[in-house]
């Protein structure tokens, strides 16, 4: 059954903004770190951002630092990715994921047990 569902993707011009949402069903995000990854055609899935489940520490890829912001609403069981100053190189399918609680790194796909189906973000120049 689908447990994480992303939404909010679309086509935007360079310099624009999008807000991605990740809705969790049948599982809770409370107490778990949440992450966002992206995958462009022909490339490996890469880390974008993560938010710890305990002290709200955030982690960002260098390529998005200062432009993207990850957040969560535990009461709504949702996570978000605010993306500003978008660039054509941000074009990719974006995935949200819930991190497991037995690995240390936030940056690797192997640290996440539950994934959404992805939402397409396309940035035109």
C-alpha cells in the first residue's frame, strides 16, 4: 500500500518557486527523520535535504543550500520542501522518504526505508 505521497511538482521558470508536500498514510513521521531526494534522467538518485526527527536539525546538499528549506508538520503527518530560486539543473523527479532509526547517515538512500512515488519538477530556462 502507498504510504508516502508527494505532490506540488510542476513546470516553473528559472528563478521561480515550488513547494513540494509529502503526505504520510498508514505510517507516522513523528520521531523519524524525513528526507528529500531527486533523480534526473540518466543520473543516480541524489540527496537534497533532510530533517531530523528529534531536534529538528536540517541537512542540505551544497547545490541547494540557501535556496531550499525542509520542514515538517507532525500533527498533519506531512513533510515539505520549499524550493526557491529554482535553476534548470534542479529538474528531476523528487522523492520524499522516511529514514530508518538504525543508520547514522542522512545522505544515503540506504538509510531510508519508506519512499514515495515521486513528483516531477521541471525548471525551464
